[in-house]
């Protein structure tokens, strides 16, 4: 069942970069969740004929109309139709590739440049936008780009992704015809390919949700503190099998955990900006010891290089007989990993997207091959 947000009064993240590092405080977010008061009374006065009541009623009605218009600007057909302009997706890809390593923009988006690339955080955005899909109810997925709205923007699982969303705003401004859902998934494809990963087929067709009603409910993405069966429940709900789950998790060859986002700390390998099967080699070849974290949690670290880490859920997956055979397969065979990853990731970013069927399928040439 689709989750309906109460927070229809909350606006999406603005398009400008000026607010790039600000987030809605918990108190203002809660305040904005207060249910709307009815703008006018339906009770007729028995005394009748009160001009004051009529005036108050009409004023309130006008106010409500103005408010409703602001929330639904397309209703009266006067808003700019953002999705009607043709888009040069090849050029969008090239523009995204150009910002992956452009540290100049870090002044706007704070400390996200980590290891020399914005690729990992962009890939995480594409995945979290898509991974809310539910195969039974056919809700969620990348179609509406609902993470632009509260409360989804502030779901704990999405901590840090405002950096990625803000980073793409100048590209959205340059190509107003692209939907956010298309832009975010295309950025994920670009990140994978430019950081050395396999070629991923991509096609446009996502339409943006207009307001918070499109938000996914909290709790649909995997919880890294849990065990293998939780991971199965989450990914089976999206329609993936064990092999696809292990293949997708290989994306952790890229990037790192941040104490201020997930609470975990560190990369999964010594080369967090190179897409390869290194993740599987690291998890199967190293000796893992538990490390307590300052925030009260814990993670696994490599005994001989404690800066390299694994999440509790990942070692639980690795210790599962069914999952283990795929970890071992991909550790030995990078080509097989690339092939399976490309297929599973292509499926992930298309979950819940109502394609018409005649969209052009793109295979973008890596710029930095
Ligand atoms: C077993 C399921 C998964 C769990 C429990 C999990 C959990 C996490 C956590 C806790 C982080 C750290 C976030 C931070 O602190 O910045 C993270 C980062 C990341 N995840 Fe996952 N994830 C899973 C699956 C996936 C999948 C399927 C993909 C993509 C296909 C993915 C791509 C990434 C990337 C690229 C990062 C690095 C982001 C950065 O460096 O900023 N993850 N994940």
C-alpha cells in the first residue's frame, strides 16, 4: 500500500545551490507536519446574515485556493511544463562525468569529495531512489524522485544524499526537460562507468512526483546492523534473488561509510574510487575483527588494515551458505561480476517506471576510459 505523507506543506529542496548544506531542523520539520486547520467552517450560522462571517469565509477560501495552487501549480496549466523539452542525454552524461572530479564545487556541497570523486555518493543516490520499490504493491522506485520531498529527504537511510542531489542541480537547471528520476539514475550509471565499472543500459521515462504524496515510507532500505534474512526480505520485496543481491552489494567496492551519515566509518577497500570485484576479494580473504564505535554501535575491520571495514549485515551475508557461493564466484571472476552487476543494476533503476516501450535505450561511451 502506498504511504501517504501528511507533510504536503513541505516544499522540495530548492533548485539553488545556496541552501546546499542546510537541512530542515527536526523541530521545524515536526512543526510542518501539524495537520492543516480547516480553512473555513461548514456550519451555517443560525442567526444568518453575518457579513463578517461571509468576509472571513471568502478570505479563507481565497487563501486556501492560493495555497492549493502553490502546491499544485500544474493544475491550472499555467506552470512551465518542465518535461516537454527534448534532452540530449549523451551531453547530460558528459556533463555529469565532468563534475565527478571537480573539487571546485565542494565549496557548495561540503565534505563529500572524500577520496577524489563524487561518483560513490551519486551512485548511492540512484540506488536509494530506486530501492524503495515493492513488487507486490508496485509502489516506490525511481519514477517520482520523491526523495526531493520531506519526510523522505530526512529518512535516516538517506543521510548525506542531499549532497548528491544538490550537486546535480546545476545540470537539472541546464537541462530543464530531464526529470529528476532520469537525472539521478543517469548519474548512477555515469558514476559506475567512469569509475571503471561495466556498461549499463539506460533509458529515460521517469516522471517526477509533484509533492510529498509521492514519498516512500521509511524503513524500505536495508538496515546495516541487521542480519542476512533482513537483507533477503528487503531485496526480495524489490523482486531480486540471492545472486542479484550479492551482485548489487558489490557496489561497495566504491565509496565509504561516514560517521555523520550512517554512523559507520571507513571504506570497503583501499581503492574506493575504482569499480572492480575487489569488494569480494577483500571480504573473503581478510580476517575480520569487531570494532566498537564511539556512537555505541560496532562494525567489522580488517585485522591487518583496520581502516578497511565491513558492515555487520555484510559479514552475516558472507557467512550464509547460499549467499557465500556468489561472494566466492565474484571474487574469482570479475567478468562474471560485471555482467551480473550490469544486469541487476539496470533492473534496479527501472523498478516501478511506467515505460511506454518506445524509449531509446542508451549505452553511453565512458568519457574517462
Ligand atoms: C546489503 C545491502 C546494503 C546495505 C546494508 C548498505 C549500507 C550502506 C551504508 C551503511 C553505507 C554508508 C553510508 C554513509 O555513511 O555514507 C553505504 C554506502 C554506499 N552504498 Fe550501500 N548498502 C547496501 C547495498 C547497496 C547497493 C545495492 C548499492 C548500489 C548498487 C550500494 C551503494 C553504496 C555506495 C556507492 C555507497 C558509498 C557512498 C559514499 O561513499 O558516499 N549499497 N551503504
